[in-house]
């Protein structure tokens, strides 16, 4: 198979990954607004779709980390990129089917690492440990910070609302939640849409179409469009898990606290180029806002199942990537 054909397949797979990312992670921005009735499902999806697109065009630091900070770029080949991206897509579909909010970002990183290690005979020297350590640190810290900020914002907003009549404060927070949901959608685009950009750009460099790693404007526009398109489809199974099964978000003030906390963490990570799991952060922030009321407000077995999905994402996506790599070699070699 020639490089141009492989390049087209990688671009198609990366954009499909972006699409899956969009509908898989649609719940991050809109689960709470739908659960608290601050927005109708239709309006929530339109809002998330639009701001996912805008956010994807703002920043590219995360794309650099994905493209240059996971596997040594001198070792990367086009079949590896294709297999890793397809593996991440397959893992996304697998977890979506079971309604589990796993990380699309960690699926891509797991696919890249799994395929690279398999091809190299498990030579860990080909991994860019500086970039991987950044991802792992962010993976550990971001959910913890999400929980803490969820609690803090819930306490702070409750203290502010205490001085006003319930009906007046409820109307205010219902309107404010539109802003907080917009914040999450915008930052989600800034972080998660960069993943596909990183894959496509490193593929362009590997195939010789680019001399250095710099995300072209057409790559940014295409990635932004497809993550927005995926959000339009929506991930209703996951929305149900995050907004209803894990805990009951009854009031807009709960959603405001969770979304403000999640958006703050995602924004900070995006600015420093850390490709975090927006799903981890959104889920943790929801749990934190619920815990501010009482620990029993969170259905811990449901949260435990979600954590298991997170733990298995790296090896799961890696296995799907390796199987895809074997299939590509069997067909074209």
C-alpha cells in the first residue's frame, strides 16, 4: 500500500475518532443541563456542538503532546498510526455500547502505546516518557481536582443562594447553567479535538507532506467539524449514566457547580498541553457536587463501574490497536 493511500485512511480514521469522541463525550457538557431541565436535549446538543467547534480552533498545545509526546516520532510508521487510531475508535464504540463514560483521549494514547510496544518487541525506550508522564499525572490529578472543585463550587454557590428566595435563585441558576455548560463545551473542544489533529499532523510529517510538526488550518477545521458533528448525534446512553444513574442532579445549582468545576480543570489542562480525559473530569465534578450534599447522594457501585472502565481503557485500546495492526499487515503485506 502506498503512503498516499495510507495517509488518506489515517485521516479518515482520525476524523472518525473525532466523531466518536464527539458523540461519546457529548454527555460531558450536556448531561447536567438535561438532567436539571436547564435546557432541552435539542438545545443542549446545539449549544455543545457549536462550542465544541469553536473551542477546537482556539488552541493546539494538546495536539503537539499527542503527536510528539507519546511515541518517538522517528519510530512511528503509517500502519502504526492507522492501527492505533482504529483501535481507539473501536474501544470508544465498545464502551459506548455499554453506556460507560471511558476516556477517548486515553483510548488514543493506549492505542499508540500498545501498537508501538508490540511492533518494537516491547522496547519501552521508544516511548516519550516526558509526555507520557504529563498525561499520567494529569490523569491522576484531574479527577481529584474535579471532585474538590465540585465540592467547593457547590458550597460557594449554596452560600450565595442562601440569601435569596428559592424561586429567585432557581431562576438565576437555571440561566447561569447555560453559561457553565457553554464553558465545558468550549474547553472540551480545546482539549479533545486536538487528539485527531495530533494524529493527522504527525501522519503528514511521517509521509513527508510536512517538514515540521505544525497543525495546518484545514486539519483544525476538519477536526473541529467532526467533533461537532459527533456531538450532534449525542451519547444518550452515557448521558443517562452521568446525569441519572450515578447521582440525581435535581437543581440547576448542582449543574452549575459541576460544570464550572469541570470547565476550570479542562481549561487549565488545555493551556499547558495536557491531554486529559474530559470524561474523568466531568464525572468527578458531578460526584463532587453531589458529595457536597451528602456522601450517600452518589451511587458508588455505578461510579465503581465507571472507574473500572477507566482502568481498562489503556490495555483495552492497546489490544484493539494490536489486532488492527495484525489485520492491516495480513491484508497488505
